[in-house]
């Protein structure tokens, strides 16, 4: 492992700048649509496998073990790494999902451009009538020879404003139960029949979108998995989304040391209430890091499971606590600068509880799959989708 660490350190030293203590980046793309910093970073690491260390070597990775992955993450901490938010769906969700379900030709076609930042992906999952109940989606895919015609609407599409491709879920069969009638595709967002409209959030971000599909054409060669296998593809992607982020979970995105410095600068570091809050945050962050490692390692081993849901709930709470404590330390000043990073962070925090599956959905998963609690009654699992209430309107 010493040799591996030395090789990683040598590659990073040759390609990246050291991390400066006073360098701050945006978090989860908040207040920034900077695509170039992330693309330059991924270009710099091209050919090393360090941007996607767990991917197979044939697709630009290192086939890294969990221990080797930990070494890569540890070494990266000493270098300037930009906010990779625009690229994370491709790197951490779509890439692993393609490796699990995609054909070799699809992996060869899509993965290299994901790894080097040339192409950005988003998820085309949620719909106005199917958010938390994702399997209730109504966007239709109709087979037309070697193509599919897709009609419907997606919403809450993060990164949709600048994405090149989307991992699309569409319903190909309304005569079977809702989980069985779904097929997955890779959709070119520049194709005819695709319209992307921005949804501006309260923190000023506009990369959040709704996507309208009007007879959009998708080649059958862009179908991911078998016809009717879309729900399984979706579960794989969602498992990675909940647990295996490149930053190592929310704990990797939040610098508690900055809050300690902030408290000192504002003269409240000796306040016992502030000190207690900081201590609790440090402890929770460390626990979160261990939770993230466990979720990531099981996902990397091909067994993404409920650990990711537990991490999602814990991470959302941690993010909101961090943002609230920062504004508490700064005081009213945090709300006065409309372009200030702390105000942006504070306005971003509430959204964490509904990104990537709501806290309520995650708690259901933990309750049923970890604690063994009885499942909630679900009367719509066996009925054909066309017979479900409201399905005729969608």
C-alpha cells in the first residue's frame, strides 16, 4: 500500500495544485454554475484513473479496492479539488449504473467522456405526478422500429440546464404493475423533441429544470438494460445516489474547521453554547464519515443497500445543522450579503432533505430493511398501472 500511495501522490503532485487553507469552493453547486473548474480538474487527471478509481481499467479506472480508494481520497485531501457538483451524476451514479447494467459498447461509448468531463449527465426520473412514488411515473416510451418515441414531462432535474445526456425512465407498458412496465434509456438532451426549462431556486441557482418530451426519439441502442428492466436500473442508481458520493458524503463537503475559525473571528469561540454546538458538530461529522465509508464500500462491492438511506438522513440533518450554526455565529450579517457564501449555504440547506429521495422515504427504507418493521400497506403493487387511480390522466 505504501507503493500505491506514493504513486498516487506523485501523479497528483504532477497534475494538481496543493490545497490552500484559505481556498473556499461552493458546495453542491450552490450559487455557482462553474463547469470549467471541474472539467479542467478531470482533464488534468485523464489517463491516471484517479477521477474514477473504482472503475475497471478498461474504462479509465484503477480497479481500486476499498483500501486503495481510501488512500486516493486521503491523498486528494491535500490538493485543490473544485466543486464537482456538475459532474457527480455521471461520475458517481450513471457511471456505476452503466457498469452494472449497460452493454460493453455503451460503456465504451459513454464512460470515457463522463470520466474526463466532456459530457455531463443528469437523471430524468421524477415527474409532477411521481416524485417520491417514482414507480408511478407516466412518461411513455413507444417502440417504433429501431427507435422509441418518448412523450411526457420530467421535473426537479438537477443539472438539466447544462447536461448533455440524461438517464431516462419511461413507461413502455401500462398493462402490467407499475414497477414492471418501466424501461431505462440514455437520452441526448440536444435531440429534437426535448425542451429544457429552468426552475430558479431561492438560493439563486438555475441548473434545476423541468424537461418536456414531445415525440423525442431514442435509438434502441441507447436502451440501458432489457425492456422492462428499468426499475432495477433505477434502484441501482438510487442506491449510489444515497450513499456513494465522490466527496465521501456530506461530511466531506463541510469543513468544520472553518466554523471554528469563524467563531474565533467573531469573538464567540469561548461562548460555552457555541463551543458545545461545535463539539457536537465535529462528533457528528466523524460519525457521518464512518457511515459514508460503510455505505460507499458496500456500494463499490456491488451491494448498494439501506446504509445509503441512513447516510442520506444523517447527512441532511448534518448539512442543515452546519448552515444554521454558521449563520448563528455570524449573526444578521449573514443575511445582508445577497451574494455571500453563507447566505447561499443557508438557503440551500432545506433542499437537502428532498434531494435524492425525501427523508420520509429514506426512513421507510431504514425501518423496513434495517429495523424489520412491517411494510406500509401498498395496494398498487399488483394492479396493472392502467387501473391505478389517476393513471388515465397521466
